[in-house]
C-alpha cells in the first residue's frame, strides 16, 4: 500500500540490507513493505511490480463506462487506441519536427469549420479555416473570449469595463474567463421550468461595453439547446435600430458534434452572420479520448492578429494561438481517425442510436411515479429528471443508492434562480448500450424500492442473494 504517513528520514539506517529481489506473489514484498506516496522511493522497483501496484490502486476508481456524470468519451475503437499509443511521444507544438501531425491538425480544424458552415472555405486549402485545436473546450473558451475582448477594444465603442452576457447555466470555465481576464459577467438567471436564457433577457442586458453574448448548444445542466437564431434575430434588430452591435459566441462543447447530424437544418452556426466563433469538444460527442477541443472563427477578421504569436526557436516561423505550449499530439490523431473512420454517415448513425437509447430510457424513468423528466435526450443524448410527489428521500439519496450498483449518476441543484430544483442527470455516450440502459432502468427501480422500504420501516431490505 502507499504510505502517506511516512517517517521524516529518507535513508535506511547504516548496514540495513536492501532486498532487491521482488516476490512475484501478491502476498510478497508489496503487501508488507510500504511504498511511499508523497516522496520518491529510495530504491528502484521492478517494472512489472510498479505496474501491478498502480494498476491495483486504480481499481478503486469507478468504472468509466458506468460513469454517467461525464460527457467525456470512455470508449474508442481499438485501432484508434493503437494509433494514439503510437503517437504519445509527439509534441503537438513541434510543427516543423512533426509535419504530418501538424497537417492532420489543420485538416481536423478545417473539417470542424466546414461542419459548422464557415464561409469561404477552400476545400483544397486547410489554412482557409480559421481555428485551432485545443486541450478541450475550456482552453477554446478562453481563446474565444480573448478574441471577443480584443475585437470590442478595437471597435472603440465602449468606455467602461467590458462585460459578457451569458446565462447562469454556463459551465464554470466562463466564470474563470471573466475573472482571469477582467471582464464583468452579466449572468441571466434561469427559473423553475426554464433552464435556458431568452432573447428578451439578452436584449435588456447588452450595452456598448458588451464584448459578446454566449449561447449554449447543449447546456451542462439539462442538455437543452439555447435559442441561438432567436438571440441573433433580436441582436440584429437592436443593431439595425442604432443600438450596440454585439457578436455571438456559441458554446457547442456538448452539442457541436451532435446537432449537425441529428438536426442539420437547425441554424445555430456560421450560417448566422452574427455568430463569430464556436467552441466544441472533440472528447465529448466528437468521440475521442480526452483531451481535444476546437475553437473556430467565422472569418480571419474575427481573430485579431495581435493575439497570434510567432516563434522560430523550434525551426521555421510558427504562428501559435494557445494558452499552453507543449501538449501531446495523439488526441488530434485520435480525432482524425474518427473523422475518417466514421464520416458524416457514421456520426449521424451513432448520434441517432444514442438519441434513441436516451429517449427510451427517459420514457422508462418518466413512467415511474417518483420521477418527472425535465429533458428527454431528444436535443442531445442527455436526460435530466427530478423527484415528483411527496417522498422521504431525495435525488441525492437516489444517486447514492445507484452507486451501490456501480452507476455514477450525479445529483445537483439548478443554477440561479432555480436553486430550489434538484435533478439527476444521465449522459448517454458511445459505449452505453441499450442493454446497459435496461440494466440502469431496472437498478433505478430497485434503488427506489429499497429507499422506500428504508424510509417506511427504518430497515434495509432483508433479502440477500447467495454467493459462493
């Protein structure tokens, strides 16, 4: 076991023999001799023993495919895993040293920009797409927010503190952006029964110091799509009437790789001229292991030149617009594999299957007397549901009861001003099969029955399964 309560001295006493022979059995050296956890061990360890020690400790994590709290991909083709393992050692930033990896990154950015209907793309020139790959949507959000702030400053129309209009339902990275980069966050509250922002709220909130409005395509709390086209329409009318001319950024971290395949006619992207930038997570419904994301801009004019740095100490002139420098190239390779392997038809098939599974599961949950479904997985494959009626247990109790079956289903309260609403959320991802959905529905019924009995009798269910 790892020893976190270690003695203050590091070195063994003089003359103490050091046993370098490792017993192969689990009842050997590792079970008797503590391995320090907070400082480097004094002696080397056999590689198989080190592997076994860490492998065993990782068993205390939950099963990733039963983690229905995360949007992040937990299953990929073994061929993709092999490609990614072969490129662990390639640094994405070394573009001159790894030109093939750099070219693949450009192709991925071009494919994402095309998926989001960026104008004036040249199919033969990947550099015509304006965007970058990132570690995830968190970095992409920071970059997009910086571009909004720089463009607002260049317009010279405001005289006060720059502000950003966004819902209280945004992911915490937006709060980080505003705090880190000195932007006032104008949060638009939600309310019971409405967990997205409205065009009317946006109209009342923007002013000459607004650097942009954030609309979410697939909210973290419920998976709903905010009305991007309607928000753009009111901002168009406001600008046409002499009001502030405010750009829109779409946070498509969750929905960017879902909506284009399930509802290609829905206008939320660069088909709306006021939408200037979009972020998306390849490691969510882009179906790639973490971490990979994208930030794309409508035109070169929407990404200010003075945010792009040029360095030459890796060989050649290298423009870069990232918050970090070094990062592994294998996630980009994994994303490229998915784009080639699946194509538009493959993504559409997978998203349709996930949506069907989510809606079936939502129907099963809604049929239970204890629950009412808030979102049924028809927008993106995310289900949110709350308790209904008068019960002596809460969604937090249900979450803990499901954990006994291995499921990780988060329970939480809604954002301002709906904090009195508590829900459970299930993210249906690739690797979560219809059979697993049936098991989850059965386990949910069993969990509820057990909680009902405990609250009624004060005792746990007495029936136990016999096992050898």
